[in-house]
C-alpha cells in the first residue's frame, strides 16, 4: 500500500514530530506532566491522522522503530523541563512484546539524562488481550527501573480487573467518553467515574480524567475526586517549543 511505503520512509525523511499536551493537577491546576503525541506530516499524503497511521504502524510492526524514536525524542525534550514535570509516552503492545523493550527505555533515559521517575509509560487494556504474560513482565521490568505505568483509555476495552491486582499502575486514565457522557448528564457515566476513582484510591493509584473541554467539566471532575486533568480546556497538544515556554521559569 502507498501509505505503508511512505510510513516506512517517514523517520528518515524527518516527517514525524511530537506534540505535547499538558496534564494538570486537578486542584492547583498547575502542569504536572505533558503527554507526548505523535504527528506525521507526510510529503506524499499531507497530514495523516494518528488514528489512521498508528494502527497501520502496529499492523506492519513499523511501530517498533517509530516507538523507539518517540521514546528517545520525548525523553530528550522532557529533560529540558523543570524536574518536577513528567512526560507521558504511549506504548503499543507490539513494542512491549519485543524482547528489547526495557533496554530501549534504559537507553532513552541514559541518552537524555532523564530520571526514570519522570517517565510514565501509557498502555491500554489491549496489551492484555494477547501475550499478557510477556507484556506484564516487560512492564514489571520498566517499573523496576523506577518508571511509572499508566492504564490509558480505561473502561473502553475488554476490561478485566485481574491485572489491576497484579501490576502496580501509578495512574488510571478515565477515558474521554465517560467525561463527555457525565458532562451531558449521563448518570451511568457519572457512576462509572465515581467507581473508578474509588477503586483507584483503594489500590493507591491516581486518576487522570481525559478530554476535559470546559471549566464546568473541570469543576465536575474535581468534585468527583480525580487527581489530574487533561483536555482542551487546559491545553491542546502543542509544539515542543510552546510546551517548553509554558513551564520554563520566567525571568
Ligand atoms: O491525540 P491524538 O489524536 O493524536 O491521538 C490519537 C491516538 O494515537 C491515541 O490513541 C494515542 O494514544 C495514539 N498515539 C499518539 N501518539 C502515539 C505514540 O507516540 N505512540 C503510540 N503507540 N500511540 C500514539
Ligand atoms: O488514546 P489517548 O488518550 O492516548 O489519546 C489522546 C487523544 O485525545 C489525542 O488524540 C488528543 O488529541 C485527544 N484529546 C486530548 N484532549 C482532548 C479534548 O479535550 N477533547 C477531545 N475531543 N480530544 C482530546
Ligand atoms: Mn494516552
Ligand atoms: Na486515552
């Protein structure tokens, strides 16, 4: 396929960039982290949405070299921020089941000088659909390095709570669909957010609400007890330069 051919060339052609979206503390409303989000400006196809090229990269396993590049670049950028700011990086199942995953993380940290505790890897429930053993072991390896692991898009996959018992996630990210649902008055969405927050608290995990777009939604989320907020209300995904400006000490 034409798109696959272009994707294969994207890194060497320097067509990939990372954007960074703020994650704020729900109460202080100060930035505590940025999530790195990959963007592809293709010379052949123009801007290609990640919703389109990430699945293609996963099918073709091109996500392995691309994901390594993301890890390296995001760690280099995060090392420039004040040391209380973390970086969240999305990792696909195909990357986790590579035997080289933990060593790749070690190299990205060493090359950038970023402390392991400032890196939070985001995985979705889909990692437990196949090779759950291998994926779990890889996550335990990076946790042993001092990295954190977040469970992304929580509640949208085939949730099995079994792995919450086995793996010490630092954060559960409540999917945007529940936030939007609750904002539109869905009692079911509200009840689910409450239950996830309560469960996370008893498991000593924190919660991040995704897709918060208005001050009303932020207030609702705060009253529900979510610890962190991410969404257009506090900032869209932005360039590395703009992200840096938001957190660099003012002179
Ligand atoms: O924010 P956005 O529309 O860009 O993200 C679309 C999807 O692509 C999300 O599910 C997000 O997790 C995924 N995504 C964005 N960047 C990366 C990345 O660097 N690696 C992986 N594996 N997925 C990513
Ligand atoms: O799957 P993951 O949570 O990693 O992907 C994050 C996705 O959510 C990205 O595509 C990002 O651009 C998008 N996103 C972030 N904040 C908002 C928001 O407030 N509203 C909407 N609609 N999308 C958002
Ligand atoms: Mn994510
Ligand atoms: Na998500």
